[in-house]
C-alpha cells in the first residue's frame, strides 16, 4: 500500500487523519490549519482589537503553551498588539514549580514577558496550606478543585490587571467548552450555560474580558500541535485532580465523537444558536462590592472570600 | 438496629429509601405517593379535560402497565373520562405475542377496552419482514429502532384515531425525558429539544395530542410500582434493542444521580425553564400533505413513507 499523501499540499506524507472533515494531513499543513482556524475564530468572534494588550493564562500544560506559540506568531503581523503570559502559582508542592519553570523558559524563548501571581501573596496561603487547614477544620465537602477553581479565576483577573492587560486569553478547547455545556445542563445551571461563550460579556469594569481562541480546536489537536512543534510542556497531572463529573462527561462525549465524528462541533454550534434565548432566560447579574476584598461580587461576600473564611 | 419505619404513616415497615427526598417509605405509602404524583403532574400540566377519551399506549412493559393501573384508578373518580388501551403489534416474532397477551389480560382485569394496531395491516409488512427486506436490499445504515420509532409513532396515532380518542397517554418516565434532552443536545437538535414536553402542542388536527403523566416519575419507581402492585408485565427486552447512544447517556445520568440525588429532576426543571426560549429559537413547522399516505408531514413525503420505500 502506498503511503498516504497530505490532501492539502499533495506532496508530503500524511501523519494525521481528521475524522470529522475526512482530511489526511502532513505535519506542516496540520499546524498551519490549526493556526488558520485560531485566526478565523478570533475574527469571527471579534476577539481582538488591533491595540489590545492580551494577558495569556499559561499553566504550563500543552493547551496553554500551544496557544502562547500561536498568539506569538500572530503578533508578528500585529505590531500594536501586546502579549504578557500570566501564570498562577497556587502553591502545589512537587507540581507547580516544574510548570512555572516550563512556562518561564517558553516565554523567554518567545520573548514574551511573564508575570506570576501567587495564592500565597494574594490570599496569605498556598493551596496546599488551604487544603490542609480546611481538612483539619473538618471541611470535607469541598474538593481542592472547588477552592482552586474560584481562587484561580480571581488570581488570573488580578494578574491581568497588574500588567494592565485589556483582555485575558485562556486555552479552553472545544472539548472543555462542550464538557462544560453538558455539566451545566446536568446541574440545571442555565445562568452559567448562558455565560459560557467565546468572549465574555463585559459585566464589570474590574473584570478583565476573557477570550477563548481555542474554542473551536479539539483538545486532541491542540495536544498534537504541541507535539509537532516540539513545545516543552508539563505532562504530569495535578495531584489534586478529581473532577469525577467532568471525567464522566468527557468519556461519554468522546465515545459519541468516535461513533459520530463531528459531535463536539454539533454541540458547540447548537449552543451558539441557543445562546440568545439562554441569555433572555438567565437573570442579569447585579454587582455589589464584596465586604471583605472590595471586588465586584453578586453576593455580599464573594465566593473566594467565602472559601477563605473556611480556611482561616 | 431497629427496622426502619415509614416516615409517612409512622407505623409500617419502610421498604424503600427515596434518596432525592430523604424519605423512607412502606409499600402502601410508596404506591400512594406515586399515584398522588401522577395526579399532580396531570393537574400541573393541564393534561386532562373531564370528558377526555384517553388512548393509553400500552406496550406490555412495566412502565405502560403501571400507567394503565394508575389511570384506571383515577378514572373511578372521573365518570366522564374514557380509557382505551392501544397496543402496536410491530410483528416481532418471539417477543410481541407475549407482550400482546400480557397487555390484553391486564386490560381485561381492569375492564378497559383494548385496541391493537398492527404494522402488517397498516403498512403491509411486519417489522421482521421490513428489516429482512431492508437488509437484503443493502440498507445497513438504519437500525431496526430507526424504522420502528417512526412507524410506531404513526401507528399509535392511527390507533388513537380509530377509537376516536381525544388524547394519547404515553408512559415516558422522568428518565426517558432526561435522556432525550441530552441526546437532542448531543445531536444539536434544538427543534426536537423544544418539542419534548409533557403535553405536545396542538400542531395539526390529524395528530392526536400526547400527554406524559409519568414525566415526573423516575423509571426505577415506575418499575417498583409494578412490582409492589404485582402487575404482570413483560420483562424480556426487544430482540432488536440497540440504542447505543441512549445507553451511554442513561449510564452517565444514572451515575450522576447516584452521586447527586435529584439530578434527573434538576435537568427536567432546567428544560422547563428553558422551553419558552427554545420554542422561540426553533422554527415553527409548516405542514404539507404526504404524497404517499395523505397524512400531515413537514416534508413532501413523510418519514414513515420514506422508510417504507426502502423496504418495497
């Protein structure tokens, strides 16, 4: 049998079969297709103004580093766009240090400034300390991910404001988006379902707007991009990782995608069509000021400060 | 340890723990709670007029027979309500005959007229014959369920019109409803998502309106009702049963329900809140007349007649 040839350049050897489109691609045409897709996502959702200063949330994993590389490349043709990588140091021993080094060395290579925000500085405790204290205090209901999710989001917003960024880019992939849709449905959380979108609505001047340039890139392809581009990324999973529901949902969607290629895009597009209606149904949020930290919050005490009270 | 006591009557022994409500119930209070719930569902969704003639779709399985018993009981206090059981005989050797006998004997016991509609009479072929012919003709894409689903729905509507019923009651449970919600999302089918509801909108005078009095009853409890009431039902699964996607979705929702009791109700209620918006998003259907059978159809040829063309 002949070696299959890339269906785009028709010369180089194909190494990847994209099931949902039927394309066989060589490495070069594959990485170019990812970069083109990200550019078209950015255009379609009006993600970037020519003079934006983007804070890229970089964890050190494959998705965020692939995003960093692609945005660095994009920047070359946009002289007024500024990029800063922002990494949150939650303080997880034996895990985050390695990720920080990897993130830093990638930033250095790409000549992108790197800003680190730490839980310890921001909240007075590392995540390890919080979990230890919470468990000691008898708090068993909340997982580490419950703390980390809320506190990371707040930390990234702080980091973006520190560097005076106009927007935050996160590396949420198509898979993340579709999983979140289903999880929100299983939780009956219509407000969150309405909020999950490629560009967050401007809700408060203190919340830096977020964009998701990878929202149309399957996770598998974002990983493949990192491999092909030989990007050095952290491969170890977080020691606290749990996310039982997300794992269930991921497994189901992946099985479904295997049987019916294109399912992930189908769900993503269905949500797009539904969103205007969802936004009408979901109540508009009214912002108060958190009594503890002074940040905007839907409640008198923001979720982050509420969690920190458990710890103290 | 003491034997747990029913939390309602506080005298009889509890035999069932309803996780989502925290109740421990005896057999009598359990069956009464199911009957009360069905009555409240019927009231809440305005399912019945005092003088309706209800065609109950009875397959011979646990859900439809539990529904038959509960509606028969309800009828005692509604002298102007009429009931007829309608069973579709698809013509599945070694399966449907047993179900027909079971359905008939239950109807006799309850003194409810029993009307049978057969694929053979209606379409000229039994399901067995259709599948044999379709496979012989090289049709491999469509499963038996794809044929049966469409043709059964049409047959039940015919059966209901035969007996001049004003409404059709089906035994879709909370589980069926929630699975269908998720399946429609995975298929990106917003129109169907909007249509899935406890009482179908009146879309065409030739379509008998459908009601789902079990839409708030978990499948487990509908089965338990049949056991406790010692209802004789068919237990064998259909030899054609496939439904890979539904099985995946069922498994995921059941795991989720185990971890977070009440998930099924949560999804059901989220859909309720979303429905007005969904209906706005989904296009209104325009009905034509099917060129083959003369029944109302969204297309020039209705889905049933299209499938039958494959067979002929």
